C-alpha cells in the first residue's frame, strides 16, 4: 500500500486490499472513501465488502465512484459532501490514486488558488495540470486581491445569493459574476429543526462553501464594510473596493444573541438551547431525550425573524417525543410568544390550536424573553404587567433578529435597516441597478428559504432586463412556505403570499395545506433537502419559474 498525504485530513492511495484496511486502521485513519465503480477490473473488492471491512476496524466508509476522465460537478459535490461528513484523517483510493486526488482538487476550487492545489497534488506525485481550466473556473479571490470591477456583484453566499448567481449563470454564461462571502461553510438551515427533533444529523446540513459555489463565479472570501451606490462600488473590510454594473444584496438577517441578557454566556449548556444555531441544535435533541419531568419553555421574539414557524416546530417535535415516551403529562410546556397570535395566517391557526390542546401547551402571548440565568435555570419575560421570572429544566430560545449592521447603516436601507426594494420586482427603490432578496430584503413576506427560492429567478430576470435597458417584468407575489412539523411523521404545509393569500403548490388531492399529512413530512425530510442542494443552488428552477406582469 502506497499512501500519499495531500492534507492533514486526507491521504490517497491505489486500490486497497483487506490487509491494507487493517493497516490503515492501525495508522489512525478514521474513514475510507472508495472512488472506484464496482466491477472495474477482475478481483476488485466491491464497495459493500470494503464497507464491511472498514466497519470491522472501526472506520467509517463512503462510496463516491467515478469513471476516469469523466468527473462531473455532481461527483465533485458528492466527494466534498463525504469529506465534510467523515471524521479525519480520511484515506481515499481508486486504481492509482489519481481520481481520488482529482476529486479532492476539484472540491477545493474556489477555496484554494489553482496553483496551490496543483502544487499539493504534484508533491504527492500526481500531475493534474490538465485540470487547471476547471480549477480556475471557480476562482477564490483573497481579501485585498479582488477584481476592481465585475458585471454583477452579489453580497452574500447564502441560499439567496448563490441561487441568484446560479440563475444568472443559467441565463447568461458570459457575465462576470463575483460573490462576496466570508464564511467557508454553507448551511441548509431549514434542516436544523429536524436536527433538534432527532431526525437529521447536523453534519448532513453543512457543506464547504467552495463545493456549492456555482461554476464560473468568482468568490471573494471577505466581508463587506459599506456600499457606495452613487459610485457603483462595494467597499470591503480590508479596504479594497469592487465596482459593478449591477449589485445584488442578499446578506441574510443577523441573529442578536446578545439581545437577551445572559444568553450568550449560557447557550448550549445549563438546559439552554436553540435550533437557530448549527452548534446547539443537537443539544436540543439531547435535552429532549433526557427530560422526563419538569418545565420546558419555548420562546418566540418580536417579528421579523427567519422562519417564523421554527419556534413552534421545535416545541411540537419535543412534545411528540415526550408523548411517545409517556412523560408528557409530567412536563409543563409553555410557549412564550412576543406576538399576539399563534400564526400570522388565520387558516392555519385552527389545526395548530388542535395540536396545542392535544399536547397541553400553555400559550403565553405578548410575552418576550429578555434574560436567561443558566446557573439558576431561570428565564425572565417582559409582559403587559411588567417582568416575570420563571424556572425551567430546559428552554428553547429563538434569538431576536435584525438587519445586518453594514446594511442598516447604508443608503440602501429603509427605516428598519433592510434593503429597500420594490416588493414586486425586488429592484431597489432608489438605485435601479441594485436588487435585494432573501432575509435581508424589505419585502413583507415570510423570511423563509422557500421565499428565496422563488425570489432568485425573479432577481435574475429583472437584473438582466435592467442591463439591457428594459423595465423589469418578473413579479414576486410574496410566496413563502413554512412546513410546520406538528408531530414526527406529519407536517402542516403552510404556503402563502402577500396579505396571507394561500398559495398552495399542489392540488388538494395531493397535499391539503391546512391538514397535517405524511406526504408533507416526506417532502420536508426527503424532497426539499435534495431540491436545495441539487436544484436551487444550481439554477434549476423547479416550480419556481418567474411569472411576468401583463403588458399594458
């Protein structure tokens, strides 16, 4: 066995034997990746057999088979996903090690300069110079070395920003597009409710940012400091600037953990948790499993917040588990909602109230969490009559949320601090070559990933119309979706637009949105994550193609 080190986390090798697997375990490897299709040559050990051998030696296993010379973007994404999920160090193998090295190299395009990737491969004995064009297609641009100008600058590499970049690339591959995003990890945040409910593993909701950056898009790994729309430029925190013909602002929304006194100091311990964080969503499930009696508090802050149904989702899934364990009657469940109603669209209130009654939940409206003392296990709420302090055994906290500071202090913001856009065209009210979408936009819709999925193609079409000197025609109806997990295996699929208008995606005989259904659960647990990674982030606008206003 000839093992070549690529990084401290990954080594590559030619075909492994049974003895090699045992030696790899002794050498400290914690996972194996097989990059060969089964049956590629006589006597080759199958992936199933290799998985059994790896497991016998305490190692994880992933099969990411590719054909020599035919490594596609989907293959690279699957390799990146495997590397993000498996504990390091990992040993990947194929016939000679070249395919494994190539997959790693392509998975790093956008995260490392092409020269660095090629040099690393060369030091391990693999000449990948033929891959240089692909490695440079999605180029990472360090802070301070960014381009002076681009056709389109997109601020934000989250769901809304990357979906817009992908939709633009699908329509016009000649555009020079730059995405500005400081994070190196990309999260499927709608999955965190399921993590907190013991349905998903947190690792399955996160992938390297480089692996989801659309091909052909340049990525500046940096943070925006300010906007200068009169000069068509964006200033970065390192002092550099980037000019543009069109600007898309998709910064998301800021979670104000410090807005609740004492929360930062105790979050993730002392029974204090939140599904709004990748790091603490698993702790929610840990607490739910261990609680047998006592008091469980769930909080919801004033609007706007991302996914307004998420605080309830955490509560219902917890209650469902406690009921299945036969301990729900011994737990005092309270929902402290800063608002005055259970849900903002009246058609969904009766079925939700049925679950509230079923689980015996104590609803407390106009009750805002203002402080948490983890060591004493107490929470303080501001209510009409003043402040009240309650003891808890666990508390699920939804943090207050606000517009990102660099947006709020800019001339792009409205009075509330969000990007001031027309709610129909998503074009900025004052700057015609600026567009905004996602959680950071001023549109009065529910701030959900589903809304961003609908908004991205609209921004793409209207931006291209603007560049062509035409008026925008694609229109947004305020669509948002909130799959309310009322119990494990059933979901109330709330879909609605501006003014609370019901906007179902399916006929009633398939999914009735006002009734909890198993099919809705399958959509949430199986369909939507796949659509997100393989559709939305790749510019495939399944059930999201824009509608257009009628010509006068």
